[in-house]
């Protein structure tokens, strides 16, 4: 930035710029200092500059500078610009060979034939600056965007380049103080005062060798947080700087008259006036002031807080330290050759351009964009703002209160501060988006004190606002949820307080007492219970076994219930010597889906237990006195349905008993007659006085008859037990029962060489007495194995399925088969159809009786010579 000012001075010294007002350092410095009522410095005129000064300044400049001269056709029409000078910084930026000087149009024609030429021609012919132009230049075969500042200098056009895709705001090559036509001295003085007074730069004036504060602008006063420093020497006013370099630098400038420029220097001082030392970084200038005789009378300083910029660039600076030091050294050499007033003015413009805020100057009652920095332009990258009224360039503002606010500030002169103001702006795609800004609208005054424009300072805070709104919404949601939980807990506590049960809430795995109601306190009194472990507070009532149950409830979430359990509670007021009984429940409770404790509910049932015990004693006494009355009471408790079932079973039993008496009297006659005949033979043998082989054979026959008689009696016993047994129904694993029966019949199955196929997956369990199911499967499978056909391999199928509210069990075989014309006698007692195999005729009778006893039914389908299928049906709900 300082180099650009040197170019202006060099061109004026060489007579190349036709400015009517000489831009001397004494004049500019005097304008600045006069605003602070400081003595006007009398600087000696600088020596005449050599002819090669211009080339030297270009070579030393860190800014990329191009100098063009116009090319005209025969008619005098400007048709191109010839490149006459390209300094090293520009050649490095554009990757140009040392001797390459391409004309402007030829240089950029491959990328945009009309790229910027009209703007350059207009700037040259109008003889004015043209700032913030974006041009495309070729770099390594691609089109790169550059922010440019263009200015005419006599018959030359000077172009300053800054890459447009960097994070650093583009820096104009010339101070905004010389942009456009020169103002009058009074206007220029007032303009400089307004910039210094309102721009984000701190200015202070010090006098004498002790550097006594004589003036502070608002920016400098803000840096001191209200410290009273006017009239005090700097070492006394700011003692926290005494061990740093700044007092010595002031002494050096006062002694030598040489200015000192500080760039991003660390200052450690109490910036909040609270006694806390903080690290702060500043760009600053120390400039000696002189009286009319040229003697140094004090120092004026300019400072700008760049802490935010420095802290965000520390990492980049560390990586590019060598390059940064080289640039700083080059900048220091250039600044040492620059006159102090130009440096100050250039410094102010640079601070404005590099400010972290978006800054714009609006001119006149139409509020036309006169000047804006790159951050402001970056807010609207697709719009041309300079030279246009603000409401024309940003028409979205018309529908917001900000349009009236802008006009109001211009009309009243009152500054307006906006915080997180929502402003709808249309993007490049035409979609309207609401963006949020912190901003200041500040009036700008001319030399006569009239308002001639506005200064806008703004920061886009959309991300911050959106994060805050999201945070507030989340906080509101969390607060509402917390309030709901608190209210729910209060409601629950209120219910607990009113409940007749004793309630205690235990929290976390160690079961700390979190809450208990008054009923619990009366039953289990204690001191300072809240927060104590329940096992420590009540070692008798909450022993190891109780704590184990609480642990399981906490870990599994399963509720545990105890009924009529005696607990060591406080004695009953009416029965101090008797135990107290409780029904209790341990129930896990959750917060946000996680188990956080166990709720204990205890109900005092001592009265009910004692009453029941008394009733039980009375019942026992009454039973002892009158058993008949007790029997009658018990019969009254039996339901009508059970009575009906009993009557039905009795009817069946009576019918079966009749059949049994007849059959038994008939079938038992044969073995008795046989025994009687055999005894007669033995009697005759004994009378003859000899014991022959016939007698031995007779004894064997008698033994067999006795065995058959015993077997028949055993089967009759089974039938009698079947009448009396009433085993409870329970779910039975069908596959397990079938496997057990197969194991018992394995020898018979091996002899029969039978294949048994089992398919019970469709109904794996039956709710019938296990003994009933096993007997049914055993009898049906054993019959299938015994009554097999010798003509084919025996195949037995056992299937089980559910259908129409019933469980079906089927046993099928391909054995001898049965004549179904005799089916009415198939399930009768002592009925047999195949006499070549040993049997008793009791099995199917017992199967039918057990199935009917379980509420089921048995059927058969069979054909002689092909096989049989026995189907048993049980109700699903046993």
C-alpha cells in the first residue's frame, strides 16, 4: 500500500501527473494534525528525485503493478494498451517471462476477448480512478481472477493486481484520499477528520520528552477502557507498558525525528481496566511533531487492533515464516523511504480495507455507493454496487424497515446500531434467503457540518444467529421436557403422600434412599434417611436376601412381589407384641429410558392376616365340631360346571362298572375252571399213590393259569385307578413323549423291523396330563408294531397338528387292518380281533377311557389288509 503512494509522489515529481494541488507531505500532515489542535509541523521539502526513482519504486514494490500506454489507430481511436512496465511482483504473480511485454488485448484474448478493455478505456479517457474491477489474466494456461485498482497517470495507465480468490481482502494500489477529483483543502481536511474520528483506528497525541497525553480519539480511549490518562506521562499513565519496548520507541522517535512503524506487534497490558494483563496485537505508527521552527515537540501515534487477524493467521505465519520476514523487511525498506504523511494516509486506507468488518461509503441524498471494501463486495459477489444508489443495487431493502432507517440517519444525523437484523437477499439463483447482520449506519459530515453521506460498518452473523436459534430451540425443548419431568415427579410425590401404602424410592445400584412418604416414616422411623444406603439405614428389614432381590429388579427391570411377609416395622399401636405383615412390590423406575432406581411399595396387611388366622382357627374348631357342616361348605364352593362334569364322569363310571362286573364275572370263570380241573387231576394222581410226568405238566399249566389270573387282576387295578386318578393338565412336549415311548419299545421295534416316522412340529406341545399322553402313544404304537403284516415292511407314522380349536394326534400303520363293521365293540373291555398275537383286550379300552377323561375323543379308520389310522383329538385349552 505504501509503495502505491510512492508511485504517486514519484510521478508528480517527474511531472507526469497533471494534478492542480501538489500532494506534499507537509500539507497532508498539517491537515491531519490540525484536527487535533496540534502544532503544524514544518517539514523540510524533500530533495529532488532522480529520473530513475520511478523504476526503482516499481522494482522494490511488493504490490503487483502494470503500466500501460494507449495504442490508437489512424483515426485516433483508442484500440489497445501496450505494456511498458511490469514490476517483479507482477511478473511472479502472472508467471510472465522477464522480457515478455504483451499488449492487453493479446494477453487476455484467449479467455475473454472483451475482458475489461472497455472499463480500462473509460478509466483512461475519463482521467479518474476505477476501483474494485475484477479482470481475468492467464496464469499457467488457465484464467485467474484478479481484483484490480486502475488509475490514469498522464499518458500512462497504472493497474494494481490482487488475487481475487485469497482470503485477504484486495488492497487498492492508491489511497482513497486521491480517488476521483481532488477536494478543496477545507473539504479534504474535514474528510480526513471524519475518517480518523469514525474509522476503526486509535489516534493519540503526546507532548514533551516525557510523552504527556494531550489528545485521544474515541478509538484510543476505548482501548484504555476508561483510564484517565490525559495530562499524564505515558510511563505513569500506562505502567504495564514500562517493561516493554514501546516507551523506548517513543523516546527514539522523539530524539531522532524518525517515524517508527509497528506491524502486528504484541502488547501486553490491562485492556479492560480490571487488573488482568492480556496479549493484544497492534499495527501502529509513531510520528514526531514539530513546531514552526522545525523543533520536535512531541509524538503522534496511530494504532489499530489486529488481534483477531493475528490470532487467526498464526498457524499460516508459522508455516510461511521465511516468506513473511522477507516481505516485512522489504516493506520496512520501502516505508523508510516514504514521507510520513503519505504513510499515515495510506495506513488508514489499508486499515479500512483490511478491517474485519464490511465497510461502505454512501454519497448524497440518493445514498450512492462511493467506496466499499472487498468484504462488503463479497457479501454480494454477483452485483455491481459502485456508482449505484443503495436501494437500486439492493432492492430487497425496500421491503424492510432498513430503507427508512438509512434515510432517517441521513436526514437526522443520528447513528443507528443494528444487532442480528434479519435481511432477505436474493442470491444468484433468484432464491430469497434471510441473512443476519450486526451493523452501524453512521452519518458523514462535510466541511460545513452538513451531512453528505453515510458510513456503513457491518458483520454478517447468520451462522451465529442460526446456531443461537437452534440452541435456544433445543434449550426450550430440554427445559420443557425437564419441567414436564419435574411436574410429573411432583404429581407422583403428591400421589405418594396421599397413598395409604408406604412408599420409598431407592436410587442407583447401591439403593440410596431418595424419597419416602409419611407412611413409610411411621412404619420405619429413622434419622437423616435421605441419601443413606437402605441396607445401612435398615439392616434388619433390608438384609442380604432383600438386597439381592433389589439388585435383580434393578438389573433386569422385572417386578418382584411379596405377599404377607412379616417385617420388623414399628410396633402396632394396638398390638405392640405381635408381628406386622406386609404385601410389598419392588418395581424398577426409569428416566429417559434408563433404569435409575427401584420403587418400594409396602401395604400393611396385619389386620387381614390376623383376621384370616382367627377365621382359620374358627374354621378348624367348627370342622372338629361338625365335619358334616364343613363338607357342606366345601361342596358349596364347587362350581356348577365341575358338578356337571362329576355327574357325567359318575354316569360313565357306573356304566363301565356294569360292563366290568359282567365281563369280569365272565372272563374270570375260565382260569378258575381250569385251576379247578387241574386240581382234580392232581387229586386223582395223589389217590393212585404215584407222581407222573402228567402231574408235573399239570402244575406248569396251573402256574400259567395263576399268572394269567394275576395279569388280569393287574389290568383291572389299572382300570380302577383310571376311574379315580385326576392328574392336572400341563403343557407336554409331544416329541419328548414319543421319543421316550420309542425307547421303551425299541426291542419290539427291532423285531418288527419297523420304520417309525414322527412329525409333530405343527403342534409341538399338548396341554393334557403327561401320563395320559404317554399311555395313548404307548398303546397305539405297540399295537401297530404287534399287529403287522408279514407281506410288507411296517411303516408307522405319528403326526400332531392344530386345527379348528383342537389338537390332533394321529398314529397310522400299514399293518393287518381291522374290520370296521365290528367298530362298536372295538374299544370294549377284553375285546380282541387278532388272536395269533398275545394280548389282553384291555389296551384300547384304557386308551378310550383316558382320552375321554381328558375331554377328548378317539376315532379309527381301517381296512383289512391295508392298515389302520387312530386319530385322537384334545381341546387346545385344557
